[in-house]
C-alpha cells in the first residue's frame, strides 16, 4: 500500500494526440514565372481513386518542355497546381469501373497534370502497363518523347529512304530518338547541336552531319541555313523537325528545298511570332505544320498502339533511351533551369 505520507500524483493525464493527416511530397506552383516558383510541399495523400482512375505510387516523373511552358504561363494552368504530365510507378488502388489495371501493376502515363507528386491519380485511359524487361525509370523517360518521335516520323512528315532531313537539338531527348527512327529508314540526318559534348552524342546516335549552332545563346555557331545548303549541294532538306521555335524558325524555312516541309513541334526558345503565309509560296511552295502529341494519341486504341510501338522498339534495341539527369523531386527547379539553359542531354527525371 502507498505510504500515507506519499505526495499525491498531480500530473494531469496526457491528452491523446490528434490524428495526423498522411502526406506525400509534391511540387506546387502558386504563380507563374521562373524556376523559383516551383515550391516543394507536402500535400495530403490523394483520396481513393474515383470512377475510371488508378492511384499510383510514383517511381519517376518526366521533365518536359511543356512543364516549362505551363510554369511560365504560356500554356494556361489553374493555380495553385501541381505540375508535371508524365510518369511511371506501381498501382496502389483501382477505382470503380477500371478493367485494364490491377493493384501491383507497373504503369506509365502521359498528359496527366499533377505528376510531380509522390502519389498520382491517373485516369485509366492515360496509362499503359510497362512490359517486363523495361525498368520504371526508362518507362518514365520514354513515353512523351518516344511517342513524339514516333508521330513525327510516321504522321507529321514520313521521310523516305534516301531523303535528307534536319533535326534541331539533335542531342536532346526527342532529337536522339527521332534520329534513331529516321536512320532505321535509311534517311540522311543533319543535326544541330550547341557543344562538342552534344556533337559526340549526336554522332553516336546516328547523325550523319552535325552543325554546331547556338542560335539562342552565346557561341560562335555556324550560319545554319548556309551550312545546310552547303551540305546538300545547294538544294536544301526535304524536311526540318524543329522543337526550338522562335530562334530557329527563319533558318528552318530557309533550309528547305522546294516543296519541303517544316514540322514545328515545340518552342524551347520561345513561341514563333505570327507568320505571313506568303513566305511559304516564295520559299518554294513549302508546307508548315504545328503538331501536338495529344492529337496523335486521341483514343485509347491509338495510345496503346503508339506507346506499344515505342516499348517494342526499346525492347528490340531500335530505340536507346538516354537519361541525362535524375533529380530529387524537391529539386524540380534545378531540373527546369538546366533544361531551359540547354545544359543537359537526353531525358531528365524527378524521383521522390
């Protein structure tokens, strides 16, 4: 028994701690601007997937120029928002009506806003199962740029054996894949790069003639159109695949032969100003097209076919994926800054 002289216990009972809300790491944009608007945050864990959705644990998110365009405000984005549109991971849960996926599946996806997060709610029709033998980092690096290269050579301008084309940023993510697919068709590829290191990488991936060009930065680069004419005996190229935009647009038009095609699929250096269509006439009855990936994976069937072809090419060695840098998710601003400044080659990934 306690002593009669013992002091009473005056310590109040400990109150139970309030339940904590589970969170996942993410990147949030609250205003448009430079890389510094990419804020590392903890967001509440997504709720259970809804109709036609799957909940995925992120393995890697792809970094693409469209993420920069959205961050800058060129492509509208309701704020605040989690950016990112491409990734890969493992299915944690499936929502009602989902028939193509099960818990534990390894998947990759594109055009799903909110992909810069540790867990992502993905519409079923935006995802595809990653085949055995392809790791999740490769899958995250492959879809957007791989499907872009695929539609460029199969739909935007289908280059024929023996033709000559110009690929801008030939050591970039799309440029490397595009070159490989073109060389598979016995197409002669001229490619622009901005450094000796990028020249070596472009040549290793099949570019026949490298043009050192630095049209939107510092450097001595060659006169692009004049060099293209020299390399083609004055004729010009059958097509130009241009993802750079404002800085290369005029030279791209001037590099085309009569009835040539300019495929303008991006604007890494900025948007192209309005164009007088008479320039196409005076240039030799030229064709100008401005494609967008979402229009070339418009149905589940088309997406499955195009993504399946990309994965098949990776599996058989036709496409070699170059991952140029892997950054922690919290350093998304560094990845954006490096990509915009052209300090990288291949594909950049963010990992949680």
